[in-house]
C-alpha cells in the first residue's frame, strides 16, 4: 500500500527507490520543476554532437606534434594498434555507432520506460553515458580504439536513447495544455549540450595537456564525473502525475481538433498504422537534410567562400596557404557554433508555436520554407553574400531542431498520451537512419563532384537541390497524415485497467488537479532553472564569441 509524503513523492511497501511508484507527485508539487530536471539530462547527452572536438587530438595521441601513421592503415589495424595514430575516419565511426544505438535503444526500451518510469530510465542513462566516457578514457590511456567504439559508441548510444526519451511522456502528461512547449523546453537541451561540452572539453584538454600526453583521457574522466552528477540530479528530480491528474482550472477544449485525438493507441498497434510510418518519414527526411548540413558545415563554408572569409575575396580555397587555412577554419568553427545556437532556439520556438498553429501546419512550414532556402542557397553563394548564406542555414537549423522538439507532441496528438514515450522511442529509428543517410549523401556527392573536376566553390550546388528534394518527400508524407482509424483506439476499459495497474491507490480516483502542479516559478523552481541556465548561458556566450568572426 502506498503512502504520501509532504515532499511530493509516494512511498510504499515493496516499492524500490527507483521505482515509478516512488516518483508520483502529491499535493504541493510544482510541475515547473520537471523541465529543468529533463534539461539536466539532455544538456549532458547533447555532447554527442560535440564529440568532434576530440577527433584531431586523438589522431595525434601517439605522435603528439606530428602524426605517427601506420605503414598500411586499415580499420582493423586502427582498432588494435598501440604504436600508430588513429585515422579520423575511424574515429568518426564512434558518432555513427552512437546515433544508431540511440534509435535502437529508444525503440527497444521505450515500453520498459513506460512501466519503470523516468527516474529509473534517467538513472540507467546516467550510468551508461558517464560510464561511456570512463571506458573511453581507459581506451585512450592504453590506446585501444575498440574500447572507444564500445564506450562512447555502443554503451554511450544506449545512454543517449534512454536519456533522450526519459522525459518525453512525463512532460506531455504534466503539460497537456502546452505539449509542444513542454517537450521543446527539454529537447532544446540536447541541441545545447555541444555548446557547453565543446568549449568545456577544450578547456580541460588544454589544462591536462603535457609534453607527453594530449590530455584527452583525463578530460574524459573529468567529464564522466561531471555528467554523472548532473544526470543524477535530473533523474531524481523527475516526478510523474497521478492517474487522472490535470492542470488546475484546465479542461480539454470543447471544440476538438480532428488532428488531436482524445483516444489512445496501444504501443503494440501504433507501428501497424500508416500514420506511424508517415510520421517516421516526415522526421527522417527533415533530419537527413539538416544533419547532412551539420556534418559538412565547416568545410562547406570554407570551400565556398575561401579567402573572402579573411578579406581576400580573390583567393580561392585551394590557393590559400597553411596559415590562411587555419584562420578560415577558426571562422568556420564559429559557423558551426552559430548553427548549434539556432538549432537550440528552434527547438523551443517551433515547438511552442505548434501549440498555436498545430503540428501538421508546423511541419508544412518546415518543408515549404526549407525547400525554398535550400534551393536559394547556391544563388546566395554565387552572389558572394555570406550574410544571406549563413542566414539561410541558420533558419534551416531552427527547423531541424524544431522537428525534433515538435515530433513528441505530434505523436501525442495522433496516438494519445498513454504510450507516447514508447512510441517516440520507436520513431527515433528514423533519426538513426537519417544519421547515416544525411552525412553519407552530402559527403559522397561532394567527393563525386570534386573527382569530376568541379570547382570547390560549386561542389555543393547539386547537394542543396537534392536536400530540397528530400524535403519534398517529407512534405508529401505530412500531407497524407490523417487521424488514426477508430479500430486502433483502446477502449476506456482498457485504459482504466492499464492505469490501475500502474497507479498507486492514493493517486486513484476522479480526475482533477489534486492540488498538484499549482503555481509558476516559485523560489524552488527558480533556483532549479538557474542551475541549468548558468552553464547554458556560458555556452551561448562562447558560441557568440566565436561566431562573430564570420562577419
């Protein structure tokens, strides 16, 4: 039997400290404490986008000042060598493994998360993500690349998947009145993780660097500890609303939107509907286009604008000397940071706007505006206008991030809230697919253009048109999304039985606010928000400091 505590939790005989029953909120709990808990986790796992900061130092781990290349370099050789430096291409596989595992683990463990609750999922995510850095630190120390593949790739990817989906269902249930805004607040943290983690990693590498060490294994250990602490704070900050809870004074709108279902579709049936696969394609196309740009943003800006980035418009990229290439590489890094900043802002802006205009209309905007901007980007480049070119891709990246933040609310609208976290987990296989397709598509087209003798400043033209084509496919899929047929809906009895199995006795009863979730930013909420806002503000400052050099 469960008993309530004044701290806003439920305790009971037989309920473990990590069990869902121990996280059910009670009277006096403020729902605005949940988003910063989610941010604690997402700001940590978001460093997956910033892992590239380690590739160049790791490619000189043995040679230090100069590369110690193997005579016959190969993937297998890199995995087990202790005397040669690793190739950057084989280090990049860590990121690919991580993104693939993110989607697979989210799909596999989404159902378990619904049963176990966000605290247990966040706890396991913290162990996996911080453990991944610790294992990789040992891999760097003994110079074994396969340990990094297992660490930051395989185990880290599981942590990414669990950490990413852990707050989604919970936030949708806490904010039924503002689903898009709620998920946007949390998921924007994933986009901001690299903004904090990348400059932090640079600072730590320079601090730990010695004449005989690149300082990466020490940095990995330090970040493992930092991330473990932050993610544990987030995991134990999670609370779930009791069955039947709704915000004080809020009732579902009387005039129902056809695209917002009041019914629920069971997890076992969601993937059997055409709506699931249409939304899967919508996400996959939007992400493939955006992640392809992110993967090649730095070389793209350098090769298109060349010497004009340093006031030498007459000098093309190929004619720059080594010192000039270093200078424009620094400016291009600012471009990458600027894209990350707009990626974050878009996650909150578009997700919040979707509460007003609807999810389907939001995705129409992504695709129509995105098609236009991708198609115009080559013209901006030919005009030599950095401002228009950079501006176009900043807007594109807001929609890339906005797509991630809006999709959980889109799923809740279509399939109901009962299994939204698990359904979202399965849908993230679209991200895994896009994480492979997007960068490979952009990279291979670029290489083919260069081999055909196309000038470097023009090799991305065809790529932009192909990415616009991907968005056309996404637009068609979004157009075809309709409400789920009633035959897939769970009956009221099925929903009631399911809630009775997971809800505590104290939380059962008629719907209402139960005195939970009241109030806005009280002192406790303000302090928790400040706790996550300070490192995020530092990341924004460091990003703007670098990005200003573009202009």
